[in-house]
C-alpha cells in the first residue's frame, strides 16, 4: 500500500496527457493530491448530457446522443435531439461536480468532507469505509465523495413533439445555469483546501 498513491497519480498523469480529464477540474485535483494522506481516483467537473435509454436506470443500453462539459448552445442540443430515433426514452441531464478521494485515514476524510460541504458541495459524504478482519480501518480504506447539488434530469420523451420543441431551450438555459454554478465550486474548494491543516507531500 505504500506505493498506492504513486500508482494512482501515475494513471492520472496519463489520463491528463490523453485528454481524458476535464481541464477545468485539474487545479482541484492538484489541490487535493498535495495532501500526503489523500489521492483523487475519479472526477467530473460537471456536464450536460442527452441520452437515449430503454428504461430508467438502463446504463448498459444507454446511448449518449450529446455530452458537454461546458455551456451548450441551442444548435448543438437541437442536433443531438434530432439524433434520437424515437425509440425508448430521451433524457436531458445536468450532472454536478463529482470527485472521489481515497484517504489514508478517517480523520483526513472527515476534514476533506467538511471543506467540501463548506464550499457549497452539500451532498459531499464519506462514501465508503473498508474494514479488515480485525475490525480496523486499513490504510487508504476510506473514500470521500465531493458532490454538488446542481442536478437536473428531464424525461423529454413524455412531451409531444410541439411541447418538446417549446420546452427544450428554456430547459437548456436552466441546465447551463446549473452547470455554471457547479463549476464555480471548483475555485471555492481550491481556496478552502489551501487553508486546511493537513500534512502535505514532502
């Protein structure tokens, strides 16, 4: 486990170089990873998605018609909606800032969760705690989830074609505003983390 953080950061470096990490969340990843006892494992800076699914929760059969990690314009959304073949269900989603952080101990996890909540990520929580056979928490056995509240999911398929056309762009403007708000938490949390008294990497 001594080299666990080093291995995870190596994978993160590769992902950044391959453009598989949202560029605007990188400063937050750096702010977390500077702590000796924490390492980020996955992230999303927030996004708008248009998906086609057979039924709610069917991730295996889901088809992504559009995905944006930035403000979406009306033309882009209309073209994505036109890609729907009319089968199954059509959902417009906004998903908030999300970050998973693996912690060496419970104390580090509690401090980071508190900082995230104070920065506006009110749904942040200790996501999981592993226990060994002796009932102890092993090193790196705690995962914190940083999670914003700016979420939206609208089942567009329930509207008739005319209703859907009328509702689409007001919904998009609301979704863009939610996306803007969730991304503002990045700078807030980076600032909050700079004030935390946790051991840093040497």
